[in-house]
């Protein structure tokens, strides 16, 4: 196993890559590109933390995160891909999918939330669906975050005792430990059917979260033909002289109490 990436090295390279991500964003906007990045992997594999770093300096009007809840009663009667289609990017947009249509090949199949027929239909239709996206000019990138059994269990146990991350856990997440082999089998079958030339899978070793974030972002940037787009020329004007307007007296009752002063 590679040594853990030192924090200073990680922070320096992460900021460099984040600077490049801003350039990518401006290229997507200037060239009216459409980019989808799919994040998949086992529970606690590091998908969410990578998305957080990836979007830290991006414009939320350009780059948006899609993390859909469980489907409602009406959505369960729709064509499976239908609820995802409405979240696809328009020109000049980036969509980051924190889990995606691949739920059907993973948690839905392993936990019995879909039928064998629905699962088989997904494996048949998914490559067709993705080829349609790519044929229409959408840039599609798919990442699977691969974590070891021991590291996944360590992260899940840590979340149980963490008051600010406890909300990330559900009964399905906890059950994933008992279903390790079932998820492995489902993932291998999913890759077999959906690793297509038009939209291949990229596997991210995520036992070291810092290394995983750096590797994934660098790979994404290297996979796209973006270029630097010169920003529009802006000039800060001189502040005009005061016009004589007098503001009303401040009302202390409108101000937030100074909690910081009590620390």
C-alpha cells in the first residue's frame, strides 16, 4: 500500500488542482459544454468528501451536485432513468452525481429493492442510455471509489460516535458490512455490463482519502480538452464623492448578539 499522502503536499496540490477546476468551469461555460461526473462506490468510500473539495471554489450556478432521495410512489412507476434525465446538464453546466442511476445495480439489487427483471433490464438499458448521452455531445465521466473492508468498517464506526457526521449513516449503510460479498458481486457484474468504450469506468483507490481526492481530480482534468479562458476585462471605478445622504440611526435590536465576545 502506498504511504499516506502528507498533509502539506496534499494541500498544495489540491489548491493547484482546484485552480485548474476553475479554468475547467470557465471553459465549460464559454464553450457551452455539458459535463456529467458520476461518483459511485461503497458506503463511506469517500465520494462526498471528494465532491466537497472539487466544488469548493466553483460557481454553484455552473457546477451543481445531484444527490437524489429515495424515489416516491409516482417515480417508482416511471421509466427507471426518467427521474435522472431531468437533472442532466444544459449548455454551460456541470453536474456532479453523488450516486446516480447505478443505484439499481448496487444498493437496490443487493438489498432487494428491485426485482431480478428490473435489474436485468437496467444492465441492458444502461449502456444504451449512456451511449445516447455521449452521442448527443455530453461529456460523461464515471468514477468508482474502491475502499477495503477494514477501512470501510473503521469509517462507519467513526461516524457512529461523531455528532456532526452521524446523519450520514442509515440502516442500509450499517447493513453494508454484512453484505460485503454481495456488493462485491454486484459491482463486478455492473462493471462487466457498463464499462463501455464510450463511457468507461475509472477506479479510484480510496483507502487514503487525500490521495483519492488528488488522483480523481487530476484524472478528471487530464481526461478533458479544456483550456484557459481569458476573464472579461474589469476596472474598479473610483468611489464617487459623498452625496450628502444621511443614514438613519442604528437600531441595536436588529443586530445579532455578539456571541463571539462570550468565548
